[in-house]
C-alpha cells in the first residue's frame, strides 16, 4: 500500500487545480485519470463542439453572403477537414494541460480505473488494477456521461453519443437526434449547416427548461435552417436497411445515423460500490456548501455533485474549495446554449417568476428592434430581463440572439454582486452595441 496525503480521482475541470494546490502545499498527492486529462469539456464536450461550431458558423456566413452583397462561387464543406481541425486544436490543448501537470513537483499521476473504499475514521483506500493507495483526503472529480434511455430496440441498433459523433470522419447523410435539449439543438444546427439532413425527436419541446415562447423561437430558428422537428415521446428504434428507424406516435423517420442526446448521468458507478457515499435521487453525490460528502475526508467536485454540470461550475468548484471563506451558497449560475445565435440564461424564467409570488417587472425587446442586430443582419431572438419591483434586484434574464452568451454575463455579474437594476438602467452604454439595449429596456419595465 502506498500512502499519500491527498488523492484526486479525475482530471477534468476541477481535479487538476485541487491536485496542484495540494502538491504545492507540500502534500504528497496522487492524481488518477481513467482516460485522458481534461475531462468531458476538453475531450468531447465544450471545446471540440465549439471548434466544430466555428466551422458551421463560417459555412452559414458563406451560405448567406449574397445578403451582404458578397457573392461566392464554388464553395463546398469538407467535413473531414473540419473535424481534423477540431482534433488538432484539442490535442494541442490537452498536451498543454498534461505538460503543466507533469511539471508540478510532488504530484504523482496514475492512469486507470480507481475504486474507492471508504474507511471509518480514514485514511481511505483507492484500489487500482495492481496497487492500492491510501489518503486522509479524497477529492472526486469523476464527472458524468451521456444518459442512455431504456428505449425499446435501442440495444439492437448502432447509436452515437457526443463522444462517437465527434469522432466521425464522414458527414452523416441523415442525422436523427433523440433529445431536444442543448446538446441536441447544438449538434442539429451544426450538422445541418454542413449539409446533413437532420431530424430532432424533441419530446415535449425543444429547450424544455426554457419558457415556452423561447422554445418556440428556438424551434423556428431550427426549422428555418431546414431542421425537421418531430414532437412527442420517442417510443422505439429499429434497424433499417438505410440505417435506423425511429418512431414517435405515428411518425417514423429513417436516418443514416442516430444520436442519443437525452441528458447526463453520474459516473459514480465507476468508483465501485464500496464508497459509502450518500447520493441524491438522480444518482449524483450529495454535498454541503463546501463540497464535503456524507463521508468525512471525501469531497466531490464538478459534474458528479449535480450542482451545475457545466465546465465553468466545475472549474469554480475548485476555486471555491481552495478559498476557505467561499462556499456554494449564493452562487448565481449562468449558462448558454451555443446555437447560432446563442441563448444565454441566468436566474428565473417567466414561469418561475410568476410562481414566486413576487411583484415582478419585465423588460423585453425583440432582436429585430436592436440596432446592432439589424446592422449585422442577425435579428433572430429577443432580450428579456426580470426584476423585483420592491427590492429592485435582478431576478433573471434570457438573451437569445447575437452575442447572447456574452451579454448574459453582464447581468449575472450584477446579480452576483447585488447590483440593483436602476444602477444598470442609468449606466452609459456604447452605441451601436448589443449591450446598449440592456440599460435601454430597463427604462421601460412593465408588470409581468
């Protein structure tokens, strides 16, 4: 048995920072990674998806170039080149992270499946294939993976998750996507712009965590680009001579490729069944506001604790843990759907605001009325801000449109800092920018 002061399992977005800090503090530290450093984000999540999205955005600009008086002839999309660009970027970023880890004194790295055995009073044990490590401090950054639903016939067909999709070398002729959430919408638009026929089996509706009118705008955006949307619960899939047949109600669609994008599930099963950790009803590890689990000496960070499941929340988990004065309490979680244009979200939706019992005011403007959006020819979407009429605090915002992923952070920063809406309303913005309409519309608030 090898004794350590601290063991970090998982080198995603939270693990490396914790491992580095513990090693640099003079603790003998082990970092164990099952696959490749960087976790979901770097290897088959945010970064490769956004790199591929960049190619799709360029393709769309070229497709629309005549609207801007720019005429381009003989343009074609080479999916193989686009995906190779993605892998070149990701390989470089991953190697940079690995080089940084390799240069940390006192940090020992291991590869393989790690099984956690908690011991009352500690130190706890971590079993690898051919060795056992022990430490009083265990940090779990084991993440999550695509959830595969118990869909009738799914075990009898070949299907993709985002991992396999990003490793394709040839463009699917017809990509059928089961799941209308963020992952499904992003990939639907990307592959449609590359030239694939795309069908989404959307369940109740696209982007179901958003207000219904926002979902409708997203659906219109997708439909206008040629994505077919099938409403209703997917009931079964079956092999077909041309690929796979997917059925919802009376509707059956045959596609060459099937992507399952129905959510995420916890990776807690990867650390065995001797961990003794309390989990919530969804299977994510239960934690307190300082990431402590139900077992003393064990902390859970990142996607596996169910508090955000985003790259930015996972990374901030490590920052919070390393600063004793900080906690999860009061964190304002902001997120985006990286369609083009993107959807930025923070705080309450309209439905949640109505249910809150507060006296809520709403400010809203369609992107078709925003000067910069008109000038850039990007008028899909809207800006919406919700505030409390009594306390003047910002309750939430939705920005679907040009630069919505960046604009939303202006409001999330204000919410996190306790800034009241009159201070933003009275600020001087730059013209012509997208952000100038945030102060402008706050001058025309109306009761919800």
